[in-house]
C-alpha cells in the first residue's frame, strides 16, 4: 500500500520541510486537495500551488478536485505538474468527458465517490479510469472521523476489480490513522491518504513510517 500525505494539514509556512520529511520517510504520493468554496465550503490550493510544489519532490502529485466545473482546471493542473487528477462523480454530469480530458492531458484519471454515492456509478466508467478514490469522510475538511461503513464499499470495489481482472488503484481518503489504515489495507485499498494523522504532531516522518509498516504488515 502506498501512503499519500495530504498537505491540507501541513504547516503552510514550512511546506518544503514537511514535503521533504514525508518523502524521505518513504511516502510515494503527495495528496493536494483543491477546493473552490462551492463544491465544498472550504477553500484551499490551486494550480499555482501545484506548480510551486512540483520541483520540490519526485512523489506522485495526486490532485483531488473538490470543485464545480472541473474541466476548467484540468489543463492548468497538468501543465503545473499534476500526475493524478481525481474528479468527483457528483461534480459533473459529464464525468466520462472529464476523465478522457485528464488522460488527453497526460495524467492518470481518477474518479472520486462521496460516502453517499453508490459503487454502481462506476459501472460504465471502468474503461476510462486509472484509479478510484473512495471518500471515507464527507469532503471539505481535514480531521474528520472515519466512516467505518466505507470499509465494505472498498471491499466490494476490490472484488469487482478482481472479478473483472482490472488494474486500477483503490485510494481511501479521510480519517486514516494507525487503526483505520489496517482495515482499508485488508479490504483491498492500495493508496491511503492521511492528513491530520501525519502532520498534526511533531514528527511527520515517524507517522509515515508507522502507516507504511501497519499497511504492509
Ligand atoms: C478532505 C480531504 C482530505 C483531507 C484528509 O476533504 O479530501 O484529503 O486532507 O484529512 P484527514 O486525514 O485529516 O482526514
Ligand atoms: Zn483529499
């Protein structure tokens, strides 16, 4: 399982140090939450932040779009250095077009499902995706409680992946800590986002190392 520290909970005045620390601890992904104050009520980063971060790290830049009209940001994000772009199925009625646009721009296409959105919305999208992000909280803020019912959703998705012999990452996001990561790994998740657990302490390195160990034991 890969670890994706979420910089939403990093120290904004010492971002470079936080990023270097988690990379040196072995994190493979860096999760960047992009919020527009409409799809979710919070505001966070945009393409300029992705561009500033790109030269700092070799980690996979995993951009999670929580915005209305996601198509308007794909090209800018790709040019800024995004590797994976995740779009909520709830954010657009033209999700297939958005996923195709992500691939056309040279990035991995990820579809994101809110906790209340059923897995069957993915049925027609499987040929067009490289990853699925199962939200384990309702998006918008760091530090929320893991919704444990989502573990079964991850398990059912992993089953579909196995039955259909497909190859896509299954990512989980929200409330991931030393206890919940084990449940997600056992259910078949392959990438775990963690914000507050990694950064709300004194040593983000130690937290990443712990998560890696627990997820892969
Ligand atoms: C929530 C974001 C998450 C957030 C996770 O909307 O998508 O990526 O940073 O934070 P924690 O790990 O604190 O739940
Ligand atoms: Zn996120």
